[in-house]
C-alpha cells in the first residue's frame, strides 16, 4: 500500500521534466563549493570539479578524499550521496567517484574511474569511465549502462583558462536504453588573488541550452563566499567555504522557481 510521501515522490519524478528547462540528469555536478558558484566550474581546478571535467585532475597534487550530500528540495527521497578520492601520480592523477540518488523504491547509482594528465605546459586532458545502475521496485525493469566522458583544459594566459567537456559521446543506437549526451564549454578568470569568476554553456540532447555563471571570493584567509546563476529553472546560487587545517567544509544552496531550495554540504580531507 502506497503512503502519501511515496505517491508525492512518484508524481515528482513524472512532473519534474515538465518544469525543467535543460541539463543532463546523468551528468551532474557534485560538490557544495561548485553549487555555490552556479556550477560554473569546468575550467577551475578543484576536488569535485575534477569529476565535472577530468582534465582538472592533472592539477590535483595531493592525495585527498571527499564526501557530499545534496538535499534536494528538502525531500529525503531525492537526496544524493557522493564520495570520491583523488590519487596523484606525477603529471597524472587518478580519481574514483561513487554516487547514490533516490530511496528504496527508486535509486540510481553511478561509479566512475577517471584519469587526468598534463599534455604540455598549457594543455591538460582527462577521461572517465562511468557505470550507471537504475533499480525500481515492483515490475519495473532494472537498467545498467556503461559510458565515458572526456575533457580538456587550455591555459590561454596566466589568469584565464578554457575548458571543454563531453559526456556520453556514444550513439543511442548502440544502447538498449537511451542516455542523453552533453557538450559543455566555458572559461574562468582569476580577476585577483582572491576573486575568481567563471561562465559556461551546456548543450544536452533533447534539452534547451543551459547557461551558468558564478564567482568565488576569499573574503579573509581560508573563508570563501560564492554566488552564481543558472538558466536551468532560473536558479540563483549562494555558498560559503572554510578551510580548517587539512579539512575543507563547503555549503551551497540553489533555488528552483517552483520547487524551492536545494542544499549541498561537502567535506574534503587532504590526506597528504
């Protein structure tokens, strides 16, 4: 027998695509720091942004691990839990990420293995293999998908970087279950030692164009404030981050024009 919360969540999964303006639900941006600046992180080195553009892994020189929890619209059944680790190896860095979305009646899990390396003084590239698993209760069929994503970062100047990322560049004719493909391009600029700004555009198959922009400002040492905007559902974002020795805590929030606020919390630990 279905309870009222389960009925509501089921309706939400049906109605959400009708209110969404774009984006790819499989290619998500993990990390509260990235959320705070509108997820405009395709060209900015960071722990979580390395899994949005694997070329950024090449800039991670420390063994580090992180966890993230996204509370979507304050509905526990729509929560996403993510964990990752980055392992540097000279000019190459490897990463592993795991994400779990949903609840007992419906869940989607993703496991990814990534590698990023420096190709030259100004160019880095990376690739990630992704495995998706979708499970639903009842008579619904479970789905499993394997794909990959790849990216490149170009240091155009001392303070400007350009990033390009492709997710699932595989024809759906080769699959049993359709999966959207995405192409994202953007740039970031360090306006000063304490101020960074970024902007990007994402094109996903069957969806409208998504524009994102945001900034990150280090107000005092080890304390960051962030804000941004995404044209997807006309979302405004805010965030804050604080570094305590080897731990970095980030909080991020973004709005939905109809469904309210989503909160994100991340904890990153630099092991060595």
